[in-house]
C-alpha cells in the first residue's frame, strides 16, 4: 500500500518547511474565518446580549484551547523524534501513551470544568443579564473537550509523521459543518447562544470521527498494539517536559491581555478599545508565524531524532528566513493599510487615531515577534522546553508589562512602544540562547538514544 506519510529525511529542508506550512497556515486562516462566521450569526440572529455572553467566555475558551494545544505539542515533538530516529517500537509506545494521556486529561478537564464553571463566571464578574446564556454556552463547550482533545491528538500524530494536509481536510469539513449547524440551531431551532456551542461541539465530533476512521482503517504506518497502550513513567515525563512549558506559555498570553487591559484602562477606555482591535489584527498576522512554527517543530523534531545536525541547522536557517520574509510583508501591509483596517470598525475619531498609531507601532515588532515564535518551535523540538517557555514569558510578561506600566505613567502617548521593545529585547536573548544551545551540542547531539526500548 502506498504510504500516506511524507519522507522528511530527504530533500531540501526549505522546500519541506514551505510545503508542510501551507496546509497549517490555510487551516489557521480558515479557523479564524469560521469563528467570525459564528460571531456574525449569533450577533445578527440572536442579539447583542447573546453575543456578549459568548464573548464573555473568551478567556475560558482560550485557556481550554491553550491547555489542549500545549499537551498535543508534547505528543507531536516526541512522536516525530522517535519516527526520525527510525525507532518504530518506541514511536508506537509514545503514541499509545499519548492516547491514554489524551483520554485521561480530557475527562479530568471536562469534570473539573463543569464543576468550576459557575463559580468561575462569578469570579469573572459576568453580568447578570448574560450569565445564563454564558453558562449554557460554556457548559456545552466543556462537554466537547474530549472530542477536541482527541482530534488534536490524532492530528498531532499525523503531523509528527510528516502529513499536514489530512488534518486540514478534516478541519475544513468540520468548519463547514459548524457553520451549517449554526444556521440550523440558531435560525431554525432558535437555540440561542447554546446553539452555537452545540454546532461547535458537533463539528469537533465529526472531525474526530473522520480522523479516527483514517487512523484505524487507512493509516497502515501506525498500527496500534495492545502493548503500546501502557503508561510508562519515562514517556509521560518526556511528554510533560515539552507540554507543560507550552501550556504555561499559552496561559501567559491570557495574563498579558488581562494586565495590559488594566494598564490601558488606567489611561482611558478608548485605549482599551483600541488595544482590543489592534490585538486582534496583530494575532491574525502572527497566525502566519504560528503556522510556520507548527511546521518547524515536527520537522526539527524529526531531524533531531535522526541525529542529523546539518539538517537541523538548515531547517533553523530556512525557518527563520521564511518567517522574517513573511513578517516583513505583513509589516509593510499593516503600515500601509492601518487606516483602512481601523476603519472597518465603528470608532470615534480619538479611538481611531489610537488604533492607527497602535497598528503602525506594533507592525515594527512583527519581524522580531516572528523570529521569537520560530525559535520557540526550535527549542520545543530539541528538548528545550524551558528555553521555549522563557522566550514566551520574556515577550509576553517580563518585558512588555513593566514597559507598558512605565510608559503609561511617564509618557502615555508612547505606551504602544512597550510591545516592539519587548520583542526586540526577547529576540536578542533568544538568539543568545539558540547560539548557546548549538554551542553545547544539543542541535548536533550524538547520543539521542531511545529510552523507550526498555
């Protein structure tokens, strides 16, 4: 049978990264568009209160997604390392342990989430007039955590084996189903905000079902063995050594947003509004960098498992080059289109001015932010979870928050400068860490033996 996976051991690393990135990037963009469709349908056919209810759960949703993505980062890296080393026995054990962990963690998250959701919404001071809708929405989402976790697990295995196209197909089908069900549940059945949640969860279940069928009936490269489905402390430790720093890094983004909103709120509410818009546009741009990182990570993991220092160095160079070029294009686009982009939103003249200024200042940081994100992926792939976490904390908390606070107190008009300053300082430290890592030999390690063969 023709293999459904891709050979990452041969060929130009730059071309491999490009071909691997494209489906991930399309998936990220597609996900953003269908999320917008959810918002438009709820706002148009249910009302502003339902829209506010869904929006009020955004932080909780982000934390859930961050935990899942952090966990599956550990699955991807370790699986790719074992596959690159040619140790199929160890790879099957890794996938088996990842499957068990995915099931256990999804059940724990579901139970704890449902138990804690009402108090959590209260702590977040969710307004009384939207509390009921917010609670109904997020409880349905919690009920779908297992489907989301298991789908991401199966997709992470595919990417680790060199296939980024199949997960994209599943994502597109799930997204289209989600939009159709949004219209059915919200417009036809009048289910309100909960209808949007049910559409999301059913879309996730459909993508899980497709991924499961693919793995168990078509993916002959990875037959499951009963022996592989036994938890091993060494494997679990390796997965968590990668996954936990990634989870903390995801949480740091939520902390940063919360603190920046407090700092900006001390100036004026118009700053908070402007930051919300600037942040959304910035994240849309950085999804391109995240897509490249998500391609770099399994490819570097594969080369690391092969103990091929030359391919690792070529991959790092190509990954940073592609990220820098892409971010330069995005910088130019945002600098030129800042006014029209801000004009999409109905803003007062003062808020519009803040938004345009914020976009143009933050655009300067895109190249440095992209480099930092790419280097995080390299560290994740080469057993540098702590270094990856440090880079994330530097750019999202340690540098940006004190800088924003000082500017807010001493020079409010320059508060946006906190972001490029943080990215530049982080890029310098990240480059030093990367050089130090290469000097210690981790990027050219000679003895990455599989401990799983025991």
